[in-house]
C-alpha cells in the first residue's frame, strides 16, 4: 500500500469530520453518526498502514 492509500484514508477521515459537522449544524443525527463512522474507518485504515510500514521496516533491517 502506498501513499495513495494513505491519502485516501486521511481524506475519508476528513470527509467524516465534515459530515459530522454538517449533521450537527443541521440537527441531522444520522448524518452526524455517518460522519463519526467515516472517521473511525479512516482511522482504522491509517492504523493498518502504520502496522504494514512497521513490518516492512523490520524486514528491511535484516
């Protein structure tokens, strides 16, 4: 996974923040919840990328 995936994951997180904010501003609880879910998905994907990078780093040292 490369930089494109990392950018996409961050974009998903940021998009979730926007959705959450719009949902809060418009009193749309469903949109707000969707935004929080999108942020969580983006964060989980970013964590996965960090694990992959760490594993790659360990094997490169050999």
